C-alpha cells in the first residue's frame, strides 16, 4: 500500500518541477526626450513674433522690448542649450536694423529698436559704449521728429519772411529774420533757440537753415513767382 501512495505523489512533483517558468514582465518603455531646438530655430521663432513691431510705418518699441526681455530670460541653459547663441543672433539682427533705420532716416523705427537694444546693453551709459550709441541716436531721432518745417514767404530788403511749423502742434508761426539770426525758442532749454538763418542763396533763390539740435542744415527754396 505504501508504494501505491508514493507513486502518484512523485509523479505530481515531477510534473510541477518540469512546468515552464512564468515570463518576466516587459521593460518599461524608454522615455524619449524631444530634441532641443537649434539657435537658428529659436531665433526664427522670436523674429516671427517681433516682425509686426518692426514695421517702419508703425514700429512698437514697448512690444520689441517685451519680446527681447522674455527671450533673454527663457533662452537660458540648461533649459535651452542653444539659447545664448540665439540671443546673440537677435542682438546682431537688431543692431543691423538700428543702423539701417538711422541711415534711411526712419526715426520712429530708430526709437523703437533702441528700446529693444537697451535690454542687451549692460551698465550705465557713461560706462557702456553700446548704451552711449543707443542714447545718442535715439536723441538724434527725437530731435529729427521735432524738427520744424520751414517755408519762405517773402524777401523784404535784408529780411526773410519765414513760415515755421513746430511739432507737435504744427501751428504756423511767422518770423522775419536776417542772415545770422537765431529764432524759435527751444522748449527743452529756455533762453536758447533751435534755428538759425545761415545764408540767403543767390538772387533770393532760397535760404539755408541751420538746426542746432542735430548740428545740420538744409536749403529751403524761395517763393515761386
């Protein structure tokens, strides 16, 4: 009887021992990190946002400054490994636009781009060449935008009758001046003048007007007929 009981037990043990082991669970899926953007991609994306604010007809200095500030703060390693290069590209682009706008005498655009370039510059104006240039050209732009418009009304003996419109009011003012006379009060510097009659050209063909604020002069033709 003992032998008959032992045989089924041994067969069961052998059956369990020969069964296949359970398969191991599959490894977790590998986490693939999105590739970082290149400096060119970051630069192009930012310029796409900036472009509407850089239109010469309607530049927006506040918008330019805000976008540049946000980009400088966002494009920092290690979050954006190529961020510093992208910021450098933005700075180079704005500097080129600043110089081109100055050359083209697009004074409103000069003032707007200056607001963005200030974000890149570091230190007070007396210690930073970049800020000195920005400040100098912005003041030039503001002076050009406030430059009076002058027309010659008449020549009377040694005097020239001039019609002058000074921004922002542009209300016409008449002045009779001789060569060498300075005229039109400077609203930013009481007691000073902003214009001077430098020369009567030829046989009353026109006059040369000097503008103190920009150290430049231009010719105004005489009245027709």
